[in-house]
């Protein structure tokens, strides 16, 4: 191993003062820093192996949980007020601040999975990020998902927001979403998924103006067998970054000799010599 890796849990203070659980992966002499932002309702522990791989290659890495998820969950989600936009404007923006303060002398890169990629466009300080790798990050409209996933998603989200959320005070993971979620986050997510242009159709979202602030290279990665991030959805999100240098990368699992990758498989260790190695090389490249 080229670097000895120190792994330590820490706390990020969100922009409204809420405490977010986080983990730092730090080599002895980092030459890059990376903020790794999770998919919807996915705890940071899922990205542990990928974060370790980045650190082994000289990247200082910060992973964290959005409010209401994983280690950032309160004792009870009942009555816990949060929206999906808060994950971006309050949590992701604070994580960028934290990473920049901790590693001020090295370039800050960004890895965003699904919602984590969406969030990059919404935060006001995305201009400090030098390179961004977005994995399965999309503006997801349910009708553009392949059948039968489109109908399953529509039913799950409608039932969750109209019945389960009000009944339980949150949306339990057994509904098919992964982790338990604050009902306000789930309700806003549902509204966006039902709009043809996702949150780009939300006139109450002034944070959309921040997309234009990001001006670095951006690689948008999609997987052919991912029903939640089709090429059309990925293209719509990428089109919001009007000042970025965009590279689109669509991957066929069969080319890698695997049966499936899907929405989450990119971060499985089996891809360390293919997808991961290529990603590290790209994140470490110069913008010159």
C-alpha cells in the first residue's frame, strides 16, 4: 500500500447547526481531497470500500450521512422536519466547507452517487470543486423508467407519501426505499419524480440557479442496466450544468464481464481494477 490510511469518525456541523455523522479516510500525504455524497437514503458505510481505495491512491476522503439517515438520524424520525433540498443546501454545502477547511492546500474533487450528484448543482459553493464524478446521477421522471420499474416506483412513492408517511410520521425502509426516511424528504422526492423535468420543474427551488456556478470538468457515468438512471435522465441532469466541461460515460456491464451492475453496483469492490481505477485516474487528472 502506497499510503498508510487513517480512518476516523467525525462530525460536520450543517449550515443550520444540525450535527452530521461523517468519516474521514486520510493518507499520510494526500495530494487530492474528495467529498463523497451518497444516494437517497443510503448510509455512508456503503461507500467504505470505495473511499478506502481512493485513500490508498492518495486522496483524502470525507463521507457523511444526510440528516435523518444513518448516523445523522435523530432518536425518532416522527415529527422530524426535513426536505430533500435541505440535504443539499444545508448538509452538502457544509460538507464541502468542512472538506475545504480540513485540506485547504490540495484540490477538492467530488463524487456524487444518484442524489449526491443532483446535490452538486444545488449548492452555492460548488464553484470550489475542481472535478466532479457523478455516478447514476439523474433527473428521474417515473414515466421514463423501464416497465415494470416505472409502475413499481410510482406506486411505492405515491403510497409512501400519501399513506405511510402521514400514518407513521416517517417512511420506513421496508416500503422499498432502503433506509427509513423523514417524511418531508420522501414527499419532496415524490413530487420531483412525478414531474417530467424532475426538480427543474419546481418553481419553489431557487437553488437551481447554483447549477451555473460549477465550471469544472464533470464526468456523468451511467449503467445500461440501471432503471433509475437511464441515459435520458442522466442527460437531463447534466444539461443543467451549463458552464461545466461535461464528459458522458455509459457502461455496459457485459463489457466488464459481469452480469449486472445496476444503480448501486458501481461501488462494489469487484470493480476496483476497472471502474474504480478509471475513476481515480480521472479524478486525479489536471484541469489544464
